[in-house]
C-alpha cells in the first residue's frame, strides 16, 4: 500500500468488518470519516476521545501532535480536557530531543488549557525517527455533540480559514533552502508562520453551540478528502463551488513549485462544517474573528460535484496526501 491513510475499501474490509463487540454506552464508534469516539458517562454529558500520530514531519512535531488531536475533539463540538502521549524514539535519540518534544507539547497544552495526563516513552529499534501519538479526551453536553455523519440534504457547506495551510507551513520548514532559491525570504517566512492558524477549537465550539449539523477537520487528503468523508458518513451528495474554497496565494505557489494539488493537501487549521443556515453561521464566525466561506450545499443522491464555472468534476475516493510526494 502507498504511504498515508489506509484506503477506504481496505478500512472497511480489514478493520471495520472485524469489529463485532458493541456496547450501548458507545454513542459514536469506528466509521469512515469519524475522527472521534464518544462515550456517555453522565445523563447530559459525553466524554469524547480521539487519537492521532504525527508522521508527515519531524519539525515542531510535539506542538503539532497536540493541536491535531485537539482539532479532532473540536470537530465533535467537544472542549479538549487532557491528552495521553505515546513517544517512540530510535536508539540514536538523545535526552535533549525528548526534552524539546515535551517542551513543544507543554507549550501547546498551555495555549489550549489542556493537561498532559500521562503516557509512555520508549526507545526502540522499531522506528528510525521519532514517532509521537496522542490520545485526547474532551467533554461536551450531549445535546451539543456533533458528528461527521450529521449532514442532511439542504444543509449549507462552510469552510473556515484557508485550505492547505498546514501543508504549506510544513513544506516551508522542511524545504526552506529549496524554496529560497525561487521565493523571497519574506514569502517563505510568511508560509512558515501559517502554523499559527492550525487550531480549529474556537470555530468547533462556536459552531456546535450554534447548531452545526456536521463537522470534520480538514487533515490528510485535503479538502477533497474531507468533503468525500463527510458526504460518505452522512449519506448525502454535494455541490461545491471550487472558486469559493478559500486558499492562500502562498499555498498555490508552493504547490505549483512542487507540482502538488492544493485541494488534496493536508489542511489542519481548516474546519468543514454543515448547517441549516450557513450564511448565519458564517456571520457568527466572522464576528468572532474567524474567517469562514460558504462553499456549497448538501444535495440528494451520491454525486459529489465540484463546479468550476461551466465545468463540473466529481470527487473520487480520498487518495494519498500530496504532502508525501516531497519525500520521494
């Protein structure tokens, strides 16, 4: 198999079909496009859990790992509470590396008001570079929990901030020397600074409180992958205006340089949201200082259309994220 996410058909055959044990306490479990599991512990409150590794970069991975997990929790409308860490390091690792990773983790935890509750750290020959996996725990009132599969026909589709900002930031750091041969120092520094926009916790909590029907943070596979996963989980079709999808010029130029598709480019920092009144939610988000764009709507059927002027294309199943092409 190719590097990146396991293909959807393999997930269904080799993973989901093997899961048979069910408990009534589990409100949301394993499914295509679902970022979180949810367990009801009190009559009116749900604990939400999510887990993710960081594999696409070695730069600033401690901070990124915490942020990505917090974003997954936010996509369920949950307030992040704590994290558990699994850190696997190669024999060549030194104590200073562990310290740096934990400083990055703690910095992100302080910003998000999240506690690092425990975990496991190990030196192993099973890895040849640091591997950091984070499990997050959040909480949400039962009536405000949102899933990826909640979109309904007639809902508007919203994208926050810009797609591709995470991938742009990663490439700007990993390939800085190469980029400086084509772009100015100020351009590259601006692109590196996109990591300041990676949190979707504010928009997740606001959208959940304002009646969002579904949310999905845009990660591996980019906006095209996220749109497919949300539509698949919800059982709806889509009509999306390509020109309405928000994207920064820096992302376009970096992707052109490396011959990448920016719409299949890892995009943490952007939240995909559906709502009955999309325009009203966009206004609420922008009043809170969060950029948001209305990009389309949910429709009957299974067709997932991308409309570009007079041309119409159809979404395909998510592919390997474009980011991995820079490492080949």
